C-alpha cells in the first residue's frame, strides 16, 4: 500500500492513480476471485467488473 508523510494531502491525481490500479487488478483473474471472498472487496469488484465476465469462468490465464 505504500506510505505517506503525516502531513501529506492527497489530490485528484492520487485518486485517479488509485482508481486505475484498482480497476486493473479487479479486472484480472485474481480480481474476479474477490467476488467469492465477499465483503468490501467484493463490493468494489461489483462496481468495476461486469457479472457476465465472471460467469464465463476462469480464463486461460488462471
């Protein structure tokens, strides 16, 4: 996750970077597996990954 100095103030670039990294992970085969884990990670995944992609089953990359 990294770290920031105590007085660090995140900006819109930080948030955009977070969203990009999050979406790239959640769209990967490992990210699809988070739907099975439940909780907040599954909630984030449902916002990014279409269900039809998950229902197709594992890809050849797994």
